[in-house]
């Protein structure tokens, strides 16, 4: 597939106002899509976001023989007659979540072969914890020429301790364990809302997962899983991004709708520290900004800490804040690649290993920049809203991986943004 060669042209924003409705969660939908391989019955998913990552995962499922049909509100997936094939490397290299197919295929067939996954170049993100879990459950693993082959005469329950609470490893082990014999215990596991959502989905299919949302999960293997219907929850990272966009522009008043505010507690607290006024309700967050941001310090941590997927956006917000702030990235080692693009716009950011010092400047200037990854692209949009003149953001295929209809949503709250083909 030809790479998207479009770009965004964004003008400095006037006060933003209005409502933004948040789409379904990409990070919840992707493992659930992989989980549909575990059953030979039909599954219907509602509120699945229209994103390139989702399309890539659906393409991979189709490659196994899954039957996919769509309506305006739902996607129906039938994996009654699928074949255990090696998925297309040209697709798997695009998305990290492609490796979640390993747990699902291993659970369904007892073996699988997959290329190493791709995705944003924000760090090594090795799959060793995934493989450690599979091995503990009785699988043999070999790697050759970038292909991981995993097989098990039968998968059995095991006690698995994760050296780091990896979201992907937790999800993959849950998928493999759902049809295994016995009980699999995952210790020091991830606690993100997306983990809870995957557990709920497996349970809807007749599985038995306990403890999701805590640091210890028990997966009781069952003989088979049935079909079901479920609705994907709102995307907390998309919601947080629009909160920061509203915070970045003086005199803005934006209501973020279709959200779960408790999923965004660290973002809400840190924004409040900067002086932004926030009101929350059962399913909305309202952001009022006076434009006088006071810089603060953030440190990314696994959930419920400050999310690494919001680090770049918060850094962009602080570029014109008062004083200095320190950003510490503890999750991914290469997540500051976008900083040079912000500095091209006039920001004053200095990097020292996994820390960055942000010294607020009076203003940014619009120029030509490029998105280096998904969240970096969102950060550049935030910077563009504050920058004098016009900003052109290239490589926006990264942004399309995680933000549904972003320009339409931005236009609705008053942003002057245009998507054009690059020359």
C-alpha cells in the first residue's frame, strides 16, 4: 500500500469552543479484534474507531480467512473457518498490536508463526515478556530470519511473573491462557483500562478471567468460547489530547464528551497544576483555559500513573508556559524524537537521557515539521495551535493511526486546519 503523502496546514488558533465527541478506543479494540480468533462463532463489535491501525488488523484477520461485514454502527467478524497462516509482513510491520495474534492463534491452534511486529519507532519494546509467558505455559519457541515460531502440544496453566507490567505481554498471555488447560496466574501485570476491557470480552465469550485491573490476574482455561456482542469504550488518550488542545489556546471553553473521567485522573491533576480549570461529569470533561500555563513536572509511569502516550502532548503544551518543567520518560527510551521538531518552532527543550527540561518561551513560530510517530503528531498539532502564522505538518499517516476524523473534530471547535496532498 502506498504511504499516505498528505500533510496538515494549521493556522494559529483563536479561542476554541464547542463539543468534541470521543471515538472508541484504539488500544482496547485491537486486542479484542485479535481475541475474535479464539472462537468459531460470530462476534459483533460496536464503536470501533475508523483508523488505519484498525484497518490493518482487520486485513490481517481477513488473511486468516475471517469473514468481516460492516454496518454504520458495528463490525461483525466470523472466524468459523480460518487457516493458521503466516500473516503478511507488509501489514504486521505497520502495527505493534499485530503480535497479539500470537496469543490468539496459539490458543486456537496450539501453534503459530509471525513476523516481528512494527509500529511507532519509540523504543525497543521487545517481545521477550510475551515469549516468557508462552514458554511457561508449555510452548516451544524458535526465531529465524525475523520470524517467531511458537508451538505447544497443549497449553497448560502456569504462574508467570512479568519483570515489567507490559500491557502487550499481559494481553497476549491472557489470550493464550483463555483456552489453556488449568489456571494461569499473571503477576505484576498491567492494570490499564484496556486490560479490564479485554478480560470483560473474554468473559462475555464464556471465558473466566479474574482480577483484571489489579496487579494479579487469574485466567481459568475453558474448553471453548462462544460468540458475543460488545461495545468498545471511549479512547482515553484521544480525550486527553483534546483536553490539552483546549488548554493550549487562551480563553478556550471545550467540552469533551463520551469519556470516562476516572481513566484520565493523572492528566486532569497535572492540567490543574498548570492553572487550567477542569469540570468533570459522569461522561464529560469541560476544559477552560486562560492561556497562562504554569509549567510543572511529569513522570511517565504504567497505569494509573501519567501515561506515556500523553507525554509528547503535555510537553508541547509547556513550550509556552511560565517557568520550567521537567519531563521524565520511564516507559520508552526513544520517545523524545519529536523534540527537535518543537525546537524548530522556537521551543526551548533540552534533553538529557530520559529527561527533558522545558523552558517556556513567549511564543512559537509556525514552520514545516514532520510527525515522527503517532503521539508526536498530536503534539505538533498542539504546538501549531499556539504558533504564530501557519504550520505545515508532514507524515500525518502517523496521526491517522490513532485519531479518527481529527480535522473534522478540530474544525468543529474552531481550528483552521486543512488536509492537502504533499508535492
